[in-house]
C-alpha cells in the first residue's frame, strides 16, 4: 500500500511529515525460535500532521488483515487495566445503561470490560476482530462477535439486536483506517438517546511527555480533541463531555451523542481543553519539528547510558515487552549486544524473540535464574506496578531504567 495522500478525517492533502522512525517490523510480530531465520517484513513508520484539521497520523498504512489477525495484547493480563475498566463499567451501569438495554463494546478484547456487566440486567455484546481473542471471550461467557466493526457490521447488529443504548470503543479509534465509516456505523447503531464512549491515547500527553514509542503501525491516528470534534460532527454527532484518564501514559475519554440528543454539552470543559491544545502548539508544524528533534536526543542519551553501563561490566535486562517497546528498541537499535534478555508476564510473548531486535523474551522467573544489575522498563506506563512487583530486585541492589520522556535511573 502506498503512502496516504489525503487526511483520514478531512481529506486535505496538506500533510507535514515530521517524524521518520525508519523501516520497522510490526510491533506485535514476536518471532518463534524456529522462525528466527525467516525474512522479516518491515514497513515505513513515518508520522505527519494535517495542516487543515490537526489530525496527526501515519502516512503509510499496513493492511489491517496483516496487523490484527492474531493480535496478542490481552487486556486482562494487566491489573491496572482491569481496575480501570471495572470503574468504567460501573459508570456505564449507573449513568447510561437502563434495564434490559443493549451495551455494545467495539474491540472488546477478551471481555475485560464487559465481564463486569455480566448478571447486571443489561444485554452485552462484544465485537472483536482477532479470532483467537474473540474465542477466549466467548469461552469465558462474554458474548462476542468475531468481526471488524464498520458501518456494515453496525447494520447487522442493529437488525438482530435493536439499537444500542451504549456503544463503547476503547483504544480502537487509533487503529481504524476508515474513520468516517466507523463513526457512521456508531451513529447508526446508537438509539436516539444513546451514548457513545471512547478512549484513546491523548496526543497532548504523547507530545508533552515525548511518548514517541506509542507510535507504531497499529496506531494510524494520534488524536487531539479538535479533529475528533470535527470527525463526529461530520456524522451528525456531538461531544457532550470529556475526561482525562491516567492510563496508557495519558488517555482521553470522550462522551458523544447524536446531535440534538438529550444531554447538555459541557462546553466550558471542552473549550478549555481546546485552548490548552492551542497553547501547546498542537495544530502547527513547529511543535512537531521540535518533538522530532527531542526524540533524536532521547535516542542518543539512552544509547550512551546503556553502552556506558555495559562497558562498566553491568548486566541489563528488559522488563515488559509491550508493542511500544519494539518501536523504542528498533528505533534506538537496542539488541542482544546491549541487553541480556527480556521478561514479560504474557505467556503469548514468552519464548519468542522481539521483532527486529531479536531479544529473547522469558517469564519473570528468569530474573531469579540469571541475575542482572539493571532493568530497562519498556512498559513505562506500568512502571509503578512493575517496580512494586520487583521490590526484592531493588532491595538486592538492582536498579531500574525509565527511558521516556528522558532516560533516567530509578
Ligand atoms: Zn485533516
């Protein structure tokens, strides 16, 4: 597939490419040991700003059927995310979903959110494109349709289930190639008094905290509030509330309804956030050019730190092998020459090599068998949880390295 020539929201061709992370394998394409010699596909990872609507987006799109067929991120493996979704489920039940109403979650993963609504007098339906994950969800009692959500899928659901009182889409908007069709689908599935709730990583946090590693092929769009409002407006919907969340390094949760719906918009809150985005410079090229230059500095500092430690005889391992870690490892070219191994709690990553950089991933017990002096935390959004779990490592003299926004030892 070629580079995009038109913005995913407004169709403008005024796209400013500001960051080139280079040819990169897919962030979740961990390699089985027996496949390590096989050719490894990699794709451009370049980011641009639309000068018309302010959407930051990748300008090269890997076909979704390549990316999401066997997606291996299982939400339930993280205690932080389980707690976060349990709270959202309580809010939905208390404020938005009436008795017997239909709640649909798009990209429902293994049912980590919907599970909290089992036995609560609402009808739940998950929609999950990854076959292996949809199967797990159904086995655990969360009714799940194995499909990509789009306007056609929305029509099918509406025909068989009726209108939805609540539609939820967490951490999926960024993955959607055809945003207009997606929002059209949401709008057609919603009841007239229905509510759409979506969470996505917030561009203001990505920008302010130099979270460049959250850029990978699966994330096609990086949203500030302004282009989101335009996107929903184009499909006859309006935002009525917005809340910042701490998860994933800074997440925005939006609440939308059909235009003229029953809920009053908190325009002061939304206006204040737009002012803040403007103050940060999120709609102009200058801020992003500086961002790109800061990313280059981060790479130089992190490599200097790791090489210095290695030279001094220290051993370094990686804690957590999240998708974003692979952006960082590939861009910085950190491989088995600098670190001993990686550990991750997900059994789906263990006994695999990291894509591109070929570092072996083990379970956390490896840390007891093969001692290291430093742990580079790539899942930095889980740093508190990880450092608490690894308290004994710290007590025995071990240290942590946090790479973002500037490399530091903790
Ligand atoms: Zn645009």
